[in-house]
């Protein structure tokens, strides 16, 4: 009875819309290529289950939103195969709200238990390529799994959601929280997924400057991983960098020695540079500067900027501004720019911040302010708020030291940067086909 009522309602929708437009059955038949008799039976409710491929062209001719047709179906449809087809149909028209309704109906199908339904929906979700559709479905899987106490699928859904969301440059802090939630369900992941999670979280933590977390998560991953692989070595490098940025130079030296003995290529290729920056940070400038110069000259494109920044910072700290000026004039035109790499964007921000300091020191005040603004803009692309604040503080300090008032143009440009961070913008994403995972790329720094 329910089916008859629903599909009569669909039929009445078709009939009412046709009459409203003043279109005859014959005309609809002619345009759609569907026989007049078939259309009549749909309108009169004689056809209890009209196929979607039949209704869709009719709906198109009569300007009936396709979503209304599908919503009419899913109210009473229980056939697993049909609901599967609906999911595919809705994904094509990119309607997340409608997708959610179909997916919930799919999971509530009484003919399958919750585990089987979740597994089928999970496999369907993996076939999609549109990230918004995948996130919608994974959120549904997570909610349904929570409601039914299926911890394995809470874990699987959260894991996949994290792996997608972690690639969004503008939302690294938010996606890290999703990763932390996955950690609570790590025991329900496969051994390989568990290791990958710890490694990806370690790299992610490094990118958002949670260096202690990077070390903690990276070491857990290493303890569970008995294989040799590139990701493992990238994490080793991230651990060394984390010790560097937290001024734990003895720990850094100890771990460099361990990883060197293990034959990690990511460490061996950078060992001279890593030891050079330890020398610089511990005040051994006479040894550090020549080594850093060598490291810059040896660097490939994707490693060079970071090494340049380290050298510039050391030279500024010993007030060798002439050398810094030479480096700026030589290096900037040779930069290899990668705007999809969170670490590269961070290094660009640092470079222009350092350049701003140099220019102000050489009496080029306005040019220095422009350089600071460039640095702030690069930091804004990755929501690096602390770095933006540091640039702003330097700008204010220079104005105070030189007794200058900040002009409205500069204030306006600074405000625009703050607005980008506070409100977000469209630059935070990436081409979903070509973007390589953000925090894997950072280990090209050395």
C-alpha cells in the first residue's frame, strides 16, 4: 500500500507538472522518446516501480528537479541494488544533502545487518573521486557506526576522512584534531594503516609546529614498523628537525648517529647540512658558515630555499649584512616555487621576513615593508598565524625605532592578510589529481 501511495504521488507530480506547463502526453512522448502508454501508466500509478532511466528524461522535459524524483523513490525503496544505483546517480550531480538521505536509507535497509551495510557503503565510497562526496559518506559511516557500536567502522571512516582532510593547507589544525580522534581507535585499524597513521600524523605535527608530538608519534610508528621504506625515513628526518626547532641539539645529534648507522638515505644525503645547522645554533659560526655555504651550493631546487634561509639567519645573527645582500641578489631569481607544498610556503614566508629585516637595516624602509608583507602573504596561505604576528610585530618595531607613522595603505594590506586567515579563502585547497601530500613534501627541505 505504501509503495502504491508513494509512486502514485510521483505519478501525480508528473501529471500535475505536465498540466501546469500545458504539455500533452503526446508531446512529452515525442520529446523523450518514451511511449505515451508508459507515461500514462506512471501518471495513473499503474506502474509501481518506474525505472529511473524512464523518469529522468520525463523530469527533464517537465522541469521537475531530479532530486524530487529520487527523494520520492527512497521513501519506500528497499532494494539494495536500486539504492546503490541512487548513490551513483546522486554522486554524479554532486548533491551532498541528497547523497546523505540516500546513504542513510542504504544503511537502514532491513535486509542486511549493520556491518554488511557499512562495508558495502565503505567500498562504494572508495570508488568516488570527488572529495566532498567522499567526506559526506565517511561522515555518515562514522555516525551510523557510532550509533550501532561498530568501532571498526568508526576507525575506518575516521582514518579515510583524515587522509583526505589533512591535504587541505588552510585547515591543517582542524584536520590534525581529526587525526587525534583516529588515534583513539587505532587498535581497530590494520597493522599497515596503523603505521601509516602514526607516520602521517608525525609529519602533520611537524608542519603545524607540534614538534614534541612529531617525535612522539614518529617513534611509535618506528617501533611498529620492521620494514625499510621511504616514509619511515622521512619521519626520521622530521624527528631530527623537531629536535632542532626545540633546541634539543644533543638529542638531535644522538638521533642523527642512530639513523646514520641504520643507513637511512634521507639522513645520509643531508648529514653535512644537519651537522652544520647544529654548529650554527650552538654558536660555532666559524665552522658553520663555510659548511652552510657548501650545503647551499650542493642543494637541488626543492632543498635550496631552506638552506638559504638557514644561512641568511646565521649571517644576520653575526651582522654580516653584505653577505646577506649578495645572497638575496643571487638566489631570489632562481627560486623554484611550489605553492602546493606547505613547508615550501613556510620557507618563502621566512625568506621574505628575513629580507625585510635586511632592507630596513640598509635604509630601504619602504622596500623592507613590502618584503614583510610578501612574507605575511605566504604565511597566510597556510594559516601560519604565529609567523604572521611575528612579521607584524617586526613592522611595528621598525616604525617605532625610526619614529615613523604607519600609512593607511600598509595598514590596509596587513588587514587583508588577517582577513584571509580569519575568514579563509579558496586558496587553501589543491588540485585533487596533482597535489602530492603536503607534509611528505616538507622532507625535501634539506
